[in-house]
C-alpha cells in the first residue's frame, strides 16, 4: 500500500508529538514542519519540563527547522500543528515568513485570531484537519488535570 | 558615590547589551531582567548569528530568568528593553506574567501596541526611558546597513 502524503498524514505525525507531550504531563500540543513532503522538524510542548513559557511546540520546531535549513526563513515550508498558535507563536511564524500553516483545533481563548496576533501576509492558512482527535486529547488532559487538583 | 538603582541605571545595562548586538552586526536591541534591584538575566538580539527568528533579546532573557528563578513565571520582575517588544515577545511576556515592562524606544511598525499583540493584564508598562540613546543606536545600525547594500 502506498502512503499518501496528504495533510492528514502529516497532522497524524503532529498528533504523535502531542501524545508525547501528554505522556509527560504537558498540555498536549504537537507540531511537524514539512518541506517537499519531508519532515524537517518535530516538536511538542515542554513548558513544564523546561520551566519555560517560550517552550511551545511551534517555537522549538521553528528553531529546529531553521537549523536544518541553514537559514532563518521557512519559505516553502508547511507547519502542521494540533492547536491554533498563540500570539507568541504567530509572532515567531510572522518573522519566519512560513509559507503554509495547517492547524487542527481552534483555540477560541488564546489563539492568535481571537487574541490579536498576526501571521505574515504570505502565509496561507488551513484549519480543521483532524480537529476532533486533537480536541479530544486536549479535553482529556484538562479534565484529568482538574480531577487531580 | 552611591549608585542609584533607578530605571536609567538598568536601562543603561540594557543599552550595553544592545551595543554587544551592534558589534556583532545584529539589530541592536538589548535587555536585562531585574528582581529586587538585582539583574538576573541579560540578553541581546542574536537572530543573525543563531539563524533563528526566535532569538530576540527578550526571548533569551525570559528563558534565562526563569532558569535562574527555577520557575516559569516572572512575577515581581522588571524587564528593561531598549526597543518596544514585537508581538512574539509580547506573547512570551504575556505567558510569563511579567510584573513590569520598561522600554526605551517605541517601534511604530512592529511593536506590539501597533501590531496587535497584548501583554498580561497584570503587567505595568513604562516607556521612553533613555529613548534617545536607544533610537540613535538603532538608526546608526540601519543607516550603516543600507550603505553596505
């Protein structure tokens, strides 16, 4: 069976990353960055483990992708992320001039669209890919955390 | 002579950092983070050297301060930065719940106030401290860079 390298394929890889975050007790958000159907960076939220508010999945992946490419601009790259980026990550993506952003779940509270951040005018955006799976994982995390407190 | 630990004192330290950036050919922005009149983190822009759009002075200092404090929130901290933060850095400061932000020069193009980012509601903001010195350094950098191209 041939693998089909479509949005769902790469979003599943981002969901794998979100699951790694979940297993570590982190808010489960995962990301991959793809160029020419090749994953060049992966990341998952590590804010608790690293004690660092800047350690969002997207921020780590932006740094890793730039490192792979040897340049700081993510032209021709697509980021797949399981949750709508916050204003910090949108700001980083703005500077990176990312070509395509695909996110799964919307973040109606802290997502950049509601909160006032903006992407680069060149960045094309798609959302809702595997939204249900991404949302379910986030909800499970927050319900379990609430029950612990 | 007693040293007076006022805003100008700490902004001068941030300007020292901006000068380090300038000497490295980086857009000259510098920052210090202070708690109880003690500098716990310093940083200057390193986006070119690190090939990383996330390597703004503020982002590095937020990570360093959290590392020093052993926790990710910058409560009771004051950040002194020579230029108004962009939306990415404002977003990081939002998550950090920084208590006080003091910046020198305004950024009328990419600063968070114009661009749409927002700080944490608990963050108090002051600006204009040593604005002339900070602006002069930035202008010098951009004029020199233009002449090189």
